[in-house]
């Protein structure tokens, strides 16, 4: 049994653009915020935006200040003119693909054409195109309605951007038989075209189709319609809770796809549930369950940081390594765990497995984090006086940084407004506590080239690990209130930064060994960058990878690098 996930599933470019524009506008603080109608046809996205203070408003005349967003499906020409007269900041989020259809409809109407629109008459996008098409514009839902058309001399065919491509071709051909002078524009968006083509091709190798998306989403409904036309049983669901295990277990190969307004976290959740029901790897026994809980609870951070800390001590020839490595490990575990707990309570719509685990074990994880901070500070008492002072300052700064999450303030204020501050904070903390501080104290309060090089290697390596994890779901992280580098820099620049960090870590490591600043055992650390590079390629080829899979690859790469280095040190001893 297998679950095949469509590569084209999820947010289209227009929806992604609209959500990004809303999130960017929220940071400006020009509230209240409202959308004229539903921004997109997906309840999970709407609920996430509502948590950020973006409401749905059908009577914007009652607003006397704030920002009004115009929905992606377009706004009728008459209504748009009235809205512009209101004392509001208007942000037009109309999908450019829809905007093109509106512009063509208006242009052809002014040129004297009879605009014919193929689409659902009750859909907002079709109503918008109709208003731009002028008084003679007509709407039909398929070739069967062509016979009822009359009084048309210069026909011009357009379609709803999410229309079935085959229906458009049939309608165009049928219209040509009645009106040989027919002209047309193919206004079905490329994203819709691609996902429909992929679905048709995949129907030959699967037994059924599961389509995730809003009940009133036109493009999602088209996917269900196409699957049934291909003779396959199809299930239209909004969330994983609607999956029927008894029915789906009968199928050997299930295709999972989703509409253009379906968020990645919703698709990922359905995929994980399907794998569970079909006996996939997410249900591989007690060992896998133990690993899952350890990673979701951040417990893996303890052995990971301890291995990196002790490996670093060997690489720098530090004599005193046990207590510093333990103190750093406990502190870093506490930081990661408190951050997870606060972020899981900040936003609920994503309902990812890790967030669910964190919320259901919130009290246990909070207590364990507090105990970890206490252990770290207690152990630091037995070290150089600089250790407890540094840990105390870092803990205070971390709490100040977390205030917006504690008070659930959006847009963020204070330290959290710094672009990519979350990733830089973690990378800096790991590098400082696992490399620079213990090396500095062990060297007699001296900063040596070896210490600087090793701290820089860890910084760039962990930053690349953060980028790898964050690139999997930029928009989901943004809606959850995270503040990662990819959210600010975008995917393209972040990918280049990921490879640059890996390159810098590798070059510095090689230079440190070649110049004798690092011991030869540091060479065993080279698999770290290689594993992260391989992880990027693997995750890039995996549609909607699970949170567990993502973290096993990202953190497993660092653990392997530290473990190999430590193993070489032990053998040399």
C-alpha cells in the first residue's frame, strides 16, 4: 500500500502572493484589518488570518479607519468604485491571473464584442468578470448551454481561471460550430492547468484520489470532478479528521492532491494520517514512536548538543569538557523547548503533529525546560565564574525576546522584529555555548584562531540546518508567527544562503585543519555539511515531508558529524 502526493498540490502563486501581502501589511500596524469577503476559499487559512486580527467584512461602509483587503477572486467593477471612496487603506489582492481575465473582458466589451464567460455563475470571480464584460456579457457553465444563447454577433470566449481545461476545449469547439467568427482567450491559470494535467496522468497508476480543500473552492471541486471523470473513486475533504479509514484501507495506491488555496500544513496532516491508516512508515512500531516523541519534545537536543560539545573539546584539545558540555546542553534544550511551547500556543490552525504533541504535553515540557535551566545554572557554578554570568544574561535576553509570544502580540515588537532573529539566535547560542565560551575559558581567557574557526564552523553549520528546516514550509511558519530568515529573504535568496553557509563551514573546517589550529579528528566532521546537502536534495524531491522526517534529516546530519568526530577522538585516546 502506498500514498502518492501530487507535486502541484497546495497554494498556487496567486494565493501565496495574497497571504504574503497580508502578513507584510500586518507588520505595519495599520489596524483594524478586514477582507471584503473570503480572501481564499479555505477555512483553515481564514482561521489562521483571523487569529492575526484579519476579519471578513461584507459591509466595509461601517469601517471608518484601517485596512481593507480585496479578495483574490476579484471585485465587481461597480463595487470597487464605491470601496475606493471609503476612508480606508485599500490593498488589492486580486490574483494577477484573475486580473488579466478582468482586463480582457473590459477591453473586448469596449471594442464591441459579446463576451461569453465559461464558469460558475454564482462564483465571485465569474461575477467580477461579468461586471467588466459589460451589459451584453453572458455566463455559461458548459457546451450544453450554448443552444440557449441568442443575439450574439461578435462572440469572445473567456473562462473562469479555475475552469476544467477539457470543458473549455469542448465549449470552444461547440461555440465555433454555431459562431464561426468566434474569438477567445485562454484564461485558465497555469497552476490550475498543471495540477489538472498531473491528476489526469496519475489516475492510471492509482486506485482512488483524495482531494483536500475548502468545500466552496471551485478549483478543488474541479479536481474531484476530473478524478470521477477518469473513473476513480474520489474523496473531497477539508481536514484529516474527515478521512474514512474503513473505506480507504481497501485501496492499494492512493493519490493525494489539493486545491490552490489549501495550506501545506493541512496537506501534510492528511498525508500523515493516510500513511498511518495504510500501515506506512509513521506506524513502524514502538522504536519509531519513541524517536518521534523524543524529537517532537526536543529531547534529542540533549544528546545532540552534548556530542557536539564533547567533539569540540577534542578538536580544540580542551582538558575540561564534561561539565561545560552538560551545562550547554541543558541550557540549549531549555531554549528550544520553551520556544516550541510558546509557538504552539501562539497559533492553532496548523495542527501539525509536532504542535499537537507540544500542546498536549505543554505542562510536562514546560517543567522539563525549567529543570533544564536550573541544571544548567547549577552546573555552571562549578565552572569559571564567567559561565553562570553568561548563562544568566542569555536567559534574560531569551525571555525578553519571547515576550511577544507570551503576550500573543502581533505584529511583534522588540528583539523579535529583527529580520531572521529566530534562526540567528539559535545559531549564535549553539556556536557560543558549544564552541567559543568553553574554548575561551579552557585557553585561559584567550581567543585563539582555533576557537574562532571552530565557533564559526558550528555557527554556519547550524544556520544551514535552520535554513533547511525553514525552507520546507515558509508560509505555514509565517502564519504561525515564526520569524525565520526565509520568511524575510524569500525562498530563492535563502537557498543560496543555505549553500553559502555549507560552503563556508566546509572551507573553514578544512583551513583550520590544514593550518594546524584544529586537530586531525576534525576531519570526521566533514560528513555534517555533506549530509545536510543530501538532506536538502531529498526534502526537495519529497512533496510535503512530515515534520518528523524533516527534523530527522536536519538534526541527524549534525549528530552524525559530531558522533564521527567524537569516535575518532576516542580511538586516538
